[in-house]
C-alpha cells in the first residue's frame, strides 16, 4: 500500500493510506520522513507530510495542497514557512521533467504540446 499522507499525534504518527484506512506508528513524523524514499514525500507543516505522487493542486495564497488518490480527495494546510520549500521542490521536479522528456520537442518545434498544470 502506498502512503497518501501522514499526520502527527504527539510521539505517534497516523499514516493514511486512503481517507479512511489508517495505521498508527510509534514514530514521530520527522523520524518517519527519514525512513521514506527521498524526493517522494514532502513535509508541509510541523504535523503533516504528503506523498508528492498524489499532489493534484497547490493553492499558494490559501496555503492548501489538494491530494487525490483513487477518487478520494483531501486538502491539507501548508505552513507559511514550508510553502516556499514545497514550491521549490515542485519547480525543480518540473524542470527535471522538462529537461529529460521534452528537450527534443523544444529543439525541433519550439512549441510545447504538453498541458502543464503547475
């Protein structure tokens, strides 16, 4: 099962696999983040982290992330300090995607046909 997001609860962390399916682990959220694959998860507040693979939309003004998985949707608040870090991670990931997948499209057509959602 893939982790959808996780929320801190003191020295415990509640891991959400879906909106309703959860598991409580005896790790704080920082320790859990260290065990997860680098680049796949992002800390969005002192008490929450999310799987970047399920990120659908970021509202920078409202500081909200919308995640979607298997037809379910959840909105999580992003802290003021971490919204900038999240946007940097997303822009670097986007830059990597474009540089590895669309370099030839730019070279040959000078136009991008990919509908970018960021």
